[in-house]
C-alpha cells in the first residue's frame, strides 16, 4: 500500500480492525461449536440434566437432535 492510499484509507482502519476481530471471533465460535469432543461433553451434560428431571422429554429430544446433527451432520 502506497503512502497516498495509506493516508486516504486511514479513516477506515478502525472498521478494518473491528471486521478482523469479528472474523476471528466467528472462526473461534465455529471451531468450538463443531468440535466433536465439546459436542460429546454437551451431550453428556444434556443427558445428566434429563436424568435429574430438569428437562422435559420434548426439550431433551430437541436438543439431542441438534447436538447429534452437529456431531454427525456437519
């Protein structure tokens, strides 16, 4: 980037910085969401919540389907 273009685009630097940070956060969230080990941990916690009576059967099945999709359907 040349001196002139650098000076002309300087006001956009904060926007580029925020965009980069947002992209990094999105990538980290995506990695965490689709990490098989973490999905299995969430499935185990879901089963424990259901067994303790904290979840209805409908809520359990809905969340279990979502987690199994993340684990196998990605």
